[in-house]
C-alpha cells in the first residue's frame, strides 16, 4: 500500500474502504469515492489498544471498556492528543479494533488505518464481492475477500470524549452491556 492508495478490507461488520493513517491524498480519495461530506470524519481501525498512545486520550473508563469489548463491534469516540491534533486538526476521533483475523493482520501490516464502510454516502454498505470489484476495483490497490461471515450490523458508537458515556449509535452492544463493565452511566 503506497502513498495515495486505498484498499478494501473485510471486518467483523461490513467491508471497509481504508487508507493509511496520515495519508492525506488517500483520505481525500475516500471522500471523493464515497461522495462523503468533508465534515464527517473517517474512523480509525487499530490492531491493539497501544496503537492509540500517540493518537487519543484513553482514560480509566475507556481502557476498561476497550479491554472488555475489543476486539469487537464497538467504536469509541475519544479526545485526541496534541500531536495528533497538530497533524489532523481533529479534536476527537472514532476508533475500533475489529474482531476479524484478516482485518487485524492487514492493520498489523500497515498500521492504524482510516476506514469507513464501503458504500456511496447514503447507500447501504456493499456486501457482494463481485459488485465491490465492479464498483471500486479500478479505484483501489487491493481488495481483500471476506473469509468469515460478517454480522452486517454496524458497531455501537460511544462518545467518551467529554468524560461521560453517550451512545451515538446503537449496535449489538447496549448501554446495559457497558454499564455492567464500568458499573455506572
């Protein structure tokens, strides 16, 4: 994966369109291909919690939740660290570790990836491999084929950036599941 290139990877939820973390040219290409508004951030997929050491602030509650639910179908929105903010001008960032062996091996190989669902904005994510190749094959460096059945359900998105728990999108993990781990709302 060279500078400016995108790849398509399977995850435990849906296929993702991915770029290297600080590859601005590839990130712009994601926005163009998806027809996505520039105001909508592209989340991160990590291989391990320590990948966030220079990216985001991980407090005690966030660490407990990550250790319990990751890898898995939960995305956390965290405040960013100054060095990440200086490079990206993003004060918060959504991040997740997928529960998918191939996705994890790809992330381990390339490092933290900016990854978003594979679809045009406003449309459902693509699932059929031949359709993915047809619609995006000429725009990406590589397409990794799904080797396990994904859930097809979006991850739960939890905003922890303000020191409290705020569910932004309900997925397979519920507030009750979260409360069992940290014991409060």
